[in-house]
């Protein structure tokens, strides 16, 4: 069965949930998408019963701290497993060139040489560019530039083994330049920084973000079947699901997911 395990759902400065990241899984193998900003990535993988030994492919969408810094902990855990003969195969890290430089630079300051020696032999960096295609867990994946207004950032589109399509848009709103990757898909990951009704409180547009209303309006216009809202503020987690879905229903006729950390979505 193909599952999405949501490891984190929050935006950069959340404290009541973890930063946005998830795995796309097939049986006992997992594709890790972003890593959040700290070693909670390891805690949430453990809580989700996902062993580091079951992760051989990781994607980092961009260089912001809430997406990239957890990669250092994943790399260390994998490297320790390799040195202890508990991790078989290689770890492939898919990201753009500046993210490769960033990850290697950070690691050079904080990890021991015995771990760094595994770079480019067992821990492999795969540079992606716009329309870069590859196969991960038996699925074709196309990485694409999301046309960020803040920093170079990539999303991806994939066809699941059941034939359904899924697009991950990174942590910025949909833009028409990536329509070909989003239109008519079965599942669309779209950030929703806050409710439209609370835009004056959280000021999403100043931060180049969208609201639940905006995300669902985009999903409706793109004729997608289901939208997954994530990368939110954390001031009312207890009621977030209900409030975001209710606002989104005014714009979108499909299925709306507002997952909590550690939720699993069956695809």
C-alpha cells in the first residue's frame, strides 16, 4: 500500500508542531521529502515506525532552515548505520546545486570526519534542475522549479504505482508557470499559512504565502481531486483541521486534507 506519513505540518517558527516534512512510502521503503529544522525528524520517524535503514532517497526542496537543517541529523544517522554495518545501500540526496553546497558546508562544521568520508561514496548528492526526471521507489518523479519569489526552490510531480498523480508545490503558493505539473492531479500539496479570515493577524502575503481559501481556490481552478494543506501557523492546532476545511469548502468541491503531525494518508 502507498502511504503519505506526515512527519511535520508547521511553518518555520512553529513550536507546537514540527516543520513541514513527510515520507512517500511503498511497503517498507520510504522517500523522505524535506527534513524540518532539527533532530525532531529522527523522533518523528521513530514514532512513525520508519527506520532510518528504510530511507535511501531524500529530497530537499530549498535552503530555508525549516526544510534543510534536519538533513544533517538524517545524514549522521545514516552514516552511523553505514559504519556499524546496519545500513545497506546508499543514501541519495536530491536537491539543487546551492542546497548541495549548503548541506556539505554545514556538515563540514558539525559532523566528524569519519561521517564526511562517506560523501560521494555511500551518501550521494544528486543535483536536480528544472524538469529533472528520475525513478524513486518504482515511481517516475519530475522535479521542477516552483518559480519562488524568495529563494530557488523545487517541487515535484509523480505518478503513483496505482496510477494516481501527486504534486508537491514546496512552501509557496501555486503560480501559473507550473500549471502543467498541477492541473488535473489526484493529490496537490499546497501550503496554507493561515486562514483568510485571519490574514490581518498573520500577514501571509507579506511572507509570500497563501491562505486556506487561496489554496483551495487554486485547487478548484486546477481541477484537482484532493488538496493537502500544510505549512501552517500553530496558534490553534486543536481546531486547525476543522477551521481550515470549513474555509476551504467555500472554494473547493474536492477532498481537503489538513493533517496533523504523524498522520498517515492512504493514497
